[in-house]
C-alpha cells in the first residue's frame, strides 16, 4: 500500500494492492471490501442514522468539509480493469465483480487507486484535528467469506468492531516532515524533501491503527516481551513505576491468555475515552476517591486486556461479542481481586464521615458489576448476551452485557471449582490463538462432569432472571430441613451458606431446584442461613435470600437510613430524605420523605412525605403507594397500580385534598434502541377543596370525583419528535374527550419547527361554571396534576406561568374557556439558536354563542424544550400587545424543576 497524506485537504491518496486468497470451498465471483471511511459521506448513511439514534446531532448538521468520504478512481483485477458497486443503502460496503471465477485455494491480485477524505475527529474521536490524525478503519479491507455464512459484511456504526481476517501488511506512507507516525507495525523512516517517509510492515495483523501527529504525546514502555507505545499517560506517576505496572499487567494477562505474539503494541487514549472504567468518571475528581496508582493501573489494564484479547483472537464482535467482553471483565475482576482486594466502589469517599455508614459505601470495587446488572434487570432493561451488538441499547452494549458476561464466567469458576475455568481459558488460548473463533468453542473447551446446560441456554440466550428464596426452616433433631423456592423460571445452581456472626461456617451447592425443594443439612452451630451470601450468582433479588434459624418477631430488623442507599438484604430499610417544594400559598414547603425506595427498583414501594408550609404556617404533605409488575418477554413491559394523595394550599388560606387510585399499562418497545413510550393510564381522582364560609356559588367545584382514561404514544427522536395522546374524563356533571398531537423537527439548517394540535369536546356538560371547561391559555388543573407555582392567581408574576396543555395560547384573550368544544394549533420555527417565532390559531365554541376565532403570535426563547422557555406575545386578537401598557405582565414562561424530568432529558439515547 502506498499512502500520501495531504494535510491541507485532510486527504489520504492511496494505491493499494491486495492479494486475496480463496480459503473457502466455494467458487467466488465477487469480493466484498469494507469501505468504512465512506460511512462519513453524508447524513443518510447507516453511521449517520446511528448518530441520530444516539441523540447526537453534530454529524447531522456538520458542514460538508467536516465529513469524510472515499473516492475510488479505478480498480483492476490481475491488471485488468474491473467494475465495482457501492450501493446507496450501504455506502461503506464495496462490491468488486471478478473478471474470472476464483476457485478454492486460488488467489487474485486487486489494485485500487482511491482517496480518503478524513472526517473531523469530533464525531467518533477518530479522524483529523488541528495537530494530529488518529486513523482507524481508514483503508479498504476485504470482508470474510465462509461456506456456511457467505460474505460477512457490516456497516460502520461507531462500535469499533470491523470483522476482517489476519493479513500481512506492507505500507509506505508519506507525511509532512514535521509529523511523526505512531504504529505497532515494524517501522523505518527517512526524510525526503518535505516528506517524512515511513515503511511499515507486519505479519498476521488485523486492523492497522495509526497516529500521525506533529505534537507527539506518545511514550514507549519497554516490557517483556512487548514494547507498548501509548498516550494513555499519567503525569502523577514516574516512568519506572508505570513500567513496573505494565509489566505486572502483562504477566497477569499472559498467565491466562499466553504470550503476546507481537513485539509492539499501540494503545491510543481514544480507546479508553470511548470505553472508560465506569465509576471513575462518575465520581468528582476533586475528591480524589482513588489513588493515582490504582486509577492509572485499572484504566490501562482495561484497554490493555481488551487490546490483547482482540489481537490474539478473531471474534465476530457484531454477532458473537459476549465471550470477548466476558473475558475482559473476568480478567479485570481477577486482577482487582488479587492486587486491590480492599478497594471500595466509591474509593476513599467510603471513609468520609456521613458516607461510610451507607451500604453503597461498603460495596467493594468488584461488587459494582452485580449492582449494575441488578439495576438493569430490575427495570427490565437487560438484553440477552447473544443479542447482536448493533441491536443492544448503548447502556447494555457498553456496560451491562459486559458485566453480565464476566459475572457468568466468574460464577462458573466458583461453581465448577478448582482450576476448571482457568484451564479452559488457557487451553482455549493455546488452541485458537490467531484463528477465527466463536463462543461455542470456548464452552466446549470446559471440561467438567457437572451440568452447565443452564449456562449455555438460559444464561446466554435469554434474559430470564434468577431468584431463589428460603421459605421455611424446620429443626429436626441435629438437622435442619430447609425449604427453598425458585421464584423464577431459571434453574441454576445456587450455594447455601450457614452464617455465624457474619462469618461463613458452612457451604453446600444446591442444583436442579426448579420449583420448591426441601434439603436436609446439619445444624453445625450457625444462627442464620443464606443463599448466594457472597453474591457470586448474578441474582435478581438478594433481599429474600436468608432467614434466622431461631424464629424472631422480625426476621429482619428495621434500619433507618438518611437519603436513598443501596439495598442491605439483612434489614428492612426505611429512608428519610429532606425535601422541599414551593408554591405561592404554602411558601417554602419543608418536609421529610420516608420511603422504602432504594437505588434499585422494588416491586412494592411507598413514600410518605409529611411537611410544613412556612408561609401558611400549617402542616401539609403527600403520599404514594405503588406496586409494579414487569413481565418477561411479553408485549406488556410494565403493569403498575397504586394510590397517591396530597394536601397543600390552592389559594390563600384554602387547602385541597386529593386521593388518586390509578393503574398504568406500558407496552414494550420493539427494541430497547427505540425511544419513546406507549401506555394506557386509568385513574379515579377524588378532590376536596376547602371553600370560604361565605361561598355559596359553584359548589360543584369544591368536592368532586373524576374518572380518567388516557392513551399516550411518544417517539421523541432528536431530529423528529412525535407525540400523541387522547383522553376521556367522566364525572357526575360532565364527560369530555380530547386529543393532542405534537410534531417537532429540526430542519436541515438546524432550526426547530414545532407544531402542536389540540382538539377537545364535551360529550355532556351540566356544570354551572367554567372550572371544568377547556382552557385557551391556562387550564384550571382541577385534577392537580400540573406544577403551578400560583394556580389560583389572576394577575401578577405567577399568573404568567404557562404549562403547555389544552389550548396552549400565550396571549390572554377575552374568551378563555370552552364549554362545548375547542380546537387549537400552536406553531413555532427557529430563527437563531434558541430564538423562535410562534403562532397560535384556534376556534372556541361555547353554548349559545358563535365560534370564536383566536390567534396570537410572538417570540419564543426555547432554552430547554418543555423545561425552560419564555414567550413574548407581539400581536393577537388584542392588537399589538407589545405596544400596550404593562407589557411585562403579558410575558409567559415555562419552568419545570422536577429532577426526574430533567434526568429523563439527560439520559436520552442511553437506555
């Protein structure tokens, strides 16, 4: 391959000669190449669509000069001109038509002349920046063909998982003389005129990764038997210590995977940045939770172990990734277990006063793997280990599936005992190094007489959960009869422990418990029995795993904890958390929320929040009880029901009470990569509003009951956002039906277009006031479901708050309610960044009056959609509002301060 880098245009001019050998038993008439550099061609490629799926819009709106592409000038086969094809759907796959059929064992020489325009590195971290070029998947790479599966071609989806065969390379690359080339190929260079000319060679290598830079921050560490060139550095450690650490890491990995087959290895900091050690980057650096040595050691080990595994084994990472991921996680667990057994998940933060008593602070570093898996499983967010990686959510692909795979291998190690798994890894490495491998070959290399079919089938191929519990303990002479129940449809081995003073004094493996089983064990002087005491099995629920041998009034004592914490399975935990809220009538509301909610989701949860309102000088509060059921592999993702209620002020010296039983049915998404929601909600709201003693009119608005049934669908993609909902409300004096649709689109010029449609009609209406009517600009919120700061205000700052619902007009017009029907449309379009112009149009129909045509327009400052917005009305039925008196009172604002709403906004695209 001959390559010249033009730094003015960020273009590689390449002449590439490929000798392709047909190692299959089939006759080939075409050869496919991966052309992944062309994935950056435009915003219609699979890679571009993937960026949008991941809630990244930088590539979608990038300028042409920032994107990349491949331009093929000509291709010849055995020096004869050949034809090639690049489809619109798969621009990163190149199909070359052979001039003659290629028989088994024969070879063909393909020469391609082409240029690669390198993209800016802000999209995937690979590409060009002002001082360097980080190149990965930058040249045409032959795809792999097999008799069974045919051609294995995949799109570039920014997952760094190109599937290519081991190849011999000879590359001559010319770069401007001020640049140097970092590589793990054998390298020689000399300066010719204005170019630095490098000769790079390597045998039986996979992808060629290069760093070309004029500010070289790479350092070479000479270890035995490999020299490692890296810019994953730490200025807090000296070179001698780093060399010692790298040598230790290499020796540890080689004890499992064998000797590294090459003399050089390139480790780019980008590989860590794209797959960091989760836990490090979530804790504030100024607290220095981990020592400099530990932090750099684990960071480097993670990248080194991954690089090691993917260098010596040829995995199809797109279709069969669990073993490579599992081996890396397993090695990390073993490494920490050996050299850092005392390190906690929160590091030194665990020792701080006020923190050290938290259950979360007591978790060891390796406990995070089980904890994160439980977090996903409890929310029904986990996916099978055999799911193709491009179908995994980002959360599962980057974290959960890696952890679950490693936990599975670690559990096998404990269950099979001795050195069975260690020997299996060593033998697998010896037998399959530098070969195409799959996970089945590893499973078959495990030599044991014990049954591991549960692992091959349920653990790998399903998302079934494991959950055992001790139901009963009966003393029988010098023995104990223990009744154990399998609460799920996953039958796996589990270990029974006898515990005395928190120390293990007895162990016994139990197998084949598919429903309920009774086992006899000796008494042996312990006072508690526990299943999975050491959390070796990635179990769904650890809270139901133990019992006292002697019956007590409470099997688990009550534990009061400040703030939400991780679960402690040996206590019934109650958490108390200071809370606050604000409204104009209660003032600052200070309270204490008492709840059983831990960081992990529970089937049954409750929250009691007594509070004190500082302005009204009265007690207030709220409560909720919730039961959730998450079916596995059903069309329904979640079914929940419960009851909630509250007591606060809705006006000066006037309180309200609500009681709201409800049920919620959420349908499963087609894929966890899909965004959005699809649900049915039913509720029955009982409201009792305090009235003035002199109040004699509109008594129907103070004590009422409303049944509500609604359906909502949302697909909030970053470029195209569509939401739809419809609702039915039935009360003693009225019934009404409504429909809301909203579509938001970012145009090609990165301007937002927002369109909302609402229509509502009364099926019956015998009310005497406008309290239950449809509202043009500010619903009365008789169900108390919106966060109004001053819900009863008719003027002033709090009256200016708007919640986009029903008519959603920003101007306050003469006709503000509809007791028959109402239809409105709200539109806005971006002008510059968050500045938009809006227009509202609507029709309002009241009994015995003509249809009222309403309109209004102005400027919208859309800082954060649906969270922080400001509206400036300009012109409406009232005329030019901007020139009218007291204009500041006409300005409207949207303000949402709910942490959950903000968190949901931030986590988009992750799970």
